[in-house]
C-alpha cells in the first residue's frame, strides 16, 4: 500500500514515499547487506563539528539481539513490531574525548532520517518508536552513561494492513497521511506570517 505525500511542491521520490507503516511481512527477510546500507546512510549524516553522536544496536529477526530489543518495546509496539525483519535501538552519545557533544540529539535525528530514507531506497519501510524502555535497553545491552537510548526502529517489508488484525489498527494503517499546512509551517517576516 503506497501513501505518497500530498505536497504543494514536487518532492524527491524517497521523501514522498517514506511513511511509517506497522503492517510488516513476518516472512520477508531484511538482509545484512540492506542493514549495512541503512547504517552507512546514517553514518554519513551531518553532525555538529563532525561529532557523529549516533550509534545503533542492530538485531535481525530470529537472533538474540532482536529478541532482546523486542523485549524493551511497550506491549503495544511488540504487538506489531515482532513481524519486522530487523529491530534497532538508536543511541545518542553525549560525550567524547573532547567533552560534551553539542546538539547530539539533532545529530541523531539527522542520522535517523538518512537511515529511514535509505530503507525506502532498499525497498523497505522503517517505523521509529518512542514506545520502549530506555532503562531496560541500557541494562540489557550495557550502554554506558554517556550514551542515551532515544528511539527504537523497526525495519521490514510492508504487508497488507489486515495482518494487524484489530479493526482500529487496520483503519489507522489505511488512514491518509496528514501534516500541518505549509502556511502553518514556514513563516516570513515574523512568527505566524505564512511564507507560502
């Protein structure tokens, strides 16, 4: 199911096609080559002073790391994310040998966007989740104090919405994508004055 962005200007296809489905094919494989590509894309994201604060824990369906990441997700996310071909936890490094890393969260966000766009290029989908237990992830994987688990990510092959089972979940999957109007997004001359 495709849900391209309804935009007021032409967008690059990777951006227009990117969205965050929950309906994933539990039989489709996400290969190590595909994971290498999405992580390389994340690695080459811009960061303040080239501090590169992004790090990722990576598990493929069936391996121990996948099982342990799945265990950190909220029950609501576990209900669909178990079908993913891969699960990741994005971690923000806040200190390095030079001290505090400025704008580390912004750098992790830029890396995450590269990652999900590369997933689209690989014929995959990615869904980022705040619904996970960061403390459990820290304990489970020995994440040091200067690194902060910020988001979990499911990567896989999109499936028919009916795999979600529950009617509300299927309707949510089929619902149109929505964004605030461009006039409420870009301002000029002062706050609240639409640029477009």
